């Protein structure tokens, strides 16, 4: 099949929002500044786990990007009219599982992450390779990553392993919406990007395929930072995007807003 004429669908998944509860006992000294303010808990695999505290200096790591454009845009999670976002005062840890990565794709993921940093003002921190299979069923907190939300994981799969990649779907991306450690602020955490190794391998053999493959990864990373799909085909966040190779004005606005969330 000629991929140049084939529709590649890139899909965003909003991951189930984790609920807040109250942890009654077991305050540690880090909690003293929040005395009288119960720490939220998450239920993960049937166990109540205290929401990790942000290791934040209270200041942004990089300047916010001016939201100076306008156009069609959407956010995956909104609460009281505000999008749910990553905390811009901590680095967004990410890991890569290169298992199954197509030949010629080396560098694509790093370039796409660097691009998202530029347009959001968020800082990503590459922690290395992982053997974790990228999946939306991943636990939000895992022993392998310690007592914190799991880093963003980017991995390669196929439609046998990941049913949502069936047909022309070339990638999936999203994050979980979780409560902060205290109060009722919500943040994104534990993002996932799953790339279809077969679709992208085919695409990389096409003229211009490298650029289009990078656009797919950028689209999925935009879902990770909270962007949803739009109807305007000139935006990279169009549902069945293959027309746009670069961010449209609505994309750029939404990426700037996605990076301008509150510190925890
Ligand atoms: Zn999508």
C-alpha cells in the first residue's frame, strides 16, 4: 500500500483520572509545612498510596512561552475552565524503550521532545532507556522508578500487542490527571507515547517520511502535555492529521498554555 495516500490516524487517549482521598496518619517531617492539611492519596492496584510531593523549587525551570497566536485547539482534561497541566516547576522525567524501534528512527524521539520543550516552556529530563512496555495500563507509581509518579514513557509497539494501534493508527499519546499532594489542584503525570513500529517503518521508507514520522511523535507528545484533537486540518492536532508538517497557530497557542500551568 502506498503510505503517501494512506490515512494515518493519530489518536489521543485521556487516561482515567485518579481519585483523591485523605490519608489520616503517618505524617513525616516534610509534611510539617502542611500541618492540618491532609495529604491526598491515590488508589493504585488496590492499594492506597500517598500522592508524591512535588520536588519543586516553587519557580519555573524555563520561561513561559507567550500565547500570542490563536486558532482551533482543545485540551484533554479541563476543570472549571482551566486545562489540567504538568507542573512547570519540576523537570518532566522521561524514559525510552527502544525495543522494536524501526531503523532510521534514531534521533526522531529526541528531536520531537526538544521541539515540545521549545513550544511549551516545559523542561524534559531524559533518564535513559527502560524495559517497561509503553502501555496505558501502566501503574502510576512503580518500584522501578521509586516513590514518585512514573516518568513519561515512549515506546514502540504494533497492533498485535496494542489493539488501539489497529489499522492506520500510527501512535497513541496521553497522560493521567492526578491530584496534587495537597488540596484539590490537579496535574498531569505518568505520560505515555506508543508508536506503531510497523506504520512508522513503512513511513520512513517514503520520501519525506522522516519529517512526517517526527510530526506523528510531536502530535503524540502534545497529547501527553494535555492537548486534544481539533477539526481544523491545518493544525497538527487535527484528528487524522497528515497534512500539517508543523505546528499551526491553534497548536502553538495550546502548547504555550499547556506549559503555563501552576506550580504545585
Ligand atoms: Zn491524536
